[in-house]
């Protein structure tokens, strides 16, 4: 193994968004597993491995013990060629497993931070009524309960949706998407209406029946900014973009009134 191995690891790290150092440590652990298998060792501390981070050269050694079985501080270098084919397969299997674990951890860390964001993905297929969407390097799923009733996507269609939840599901990461959640409406307004994203205008209350109607109550902290007018936009340009995204769902916007007994009915 040489600099070519490093180039492969660099490529995996870049494409899968995994820390390069983690991959190198995985490789070192895999080589230790291969040595233990070759020598039928049960001692996890008997062998060591180190990969040169610059040149890609790998050293494997055995930690020697004295007559009492205690570490002597001396080592015995083990040529890679002596490990043979079966230990090499062991190393490969361990590496694949470790790489998958690292990728899963990377996905969990990345998407957990993006929970509540609007993303644009590509529809893949339906599984048991749930829509599977490719979101960058991960797959998310939109349960039927989070879809807009009557809305259908074909494979390859663009899907704009909310990252509703990110779950650690053992050996995989479950990314739950939504277009039916009221928070999706809030995020759309933040994207289309700068005054909302800048918190000049606040959505005080909301009621939604996905696919049919949404009602919003808005207020402005700036007396010079008309909350309803800003949300609607010039000639309805802003609200039209949101309605189009929702497939024609009606949106009613009213001014928030602190003294109202019934906010949104």
C-alpha cells in the first residue's frame, strides 16, 4: 500500500463527506484484525498498525511479551506479504463495515443540524405509500401523513420539502420529510418574504388543511411595514409563488389582533 491508497481514501472522504483521519484509523484497525486472524490471536493488544499520513506506507508489528506474559516494550515487524489472502479479505470486510458506520455518523450529524430547513430533492419512488426522495447524498422519506392529499410525483420530479425529523435507526439514518406540516408554510414565507425571515413580520398564528386552505395571522414590529401587503407582494407576486408551490392551496392572510378571542378559525 502506498500513495495510491491515500488517493483512494481522499476520494472517499471527499465524496462521502467523511473525515479522512477516521478512514485511515479504520484501515489501521482493519489491518490489525487481519493480523489477528492470520496468527489466530485473541489478544486485541498483541498487534499494532500505523499508516504514514504523507506517503501511505503501512507498518504492522507484534507487541512482544516477556516470560511472564507482560509487555516487554519490544516489537516484531510483520511484512504485509506474510498475511496472505484470507486476512486481506478480513481487512476488506472490516474496512467496508467501518466506512459504512462513518458515513452513517456523518449523515446523522449533517442532517440533524438541518432539521427544520427547506430542501429540494428528486423523487425516486413510492414505498408503501411513502415517497422516497433523494436529498443530496442521502435518501429521505415522506410518509403519507406528511404529503399533500392528491399530490403525486413521478420519478425524477423536483420535490421541495421540509426536513421534519432526523432519526438514528441503528445501521441507518432516517430522514423524515414533509410538505403537509404547517412549518413548511412558515419556511416558504421566510424564503419568499424577506421581512418574515428578518423577523420584521411575525407569523403569530396559523391553521392549515393541507391541499385545501391555510390561514395566517401576521403582525409587523415596524409601523411603516404593512404585514399583509408585504406577504402578498406587488400584484400578489409573493403569495402566488407559494400557492404555486403548494399546487393551488388557498392562503388567507389577516392582521393579528391581540384582543381577538378567536385567532384563526
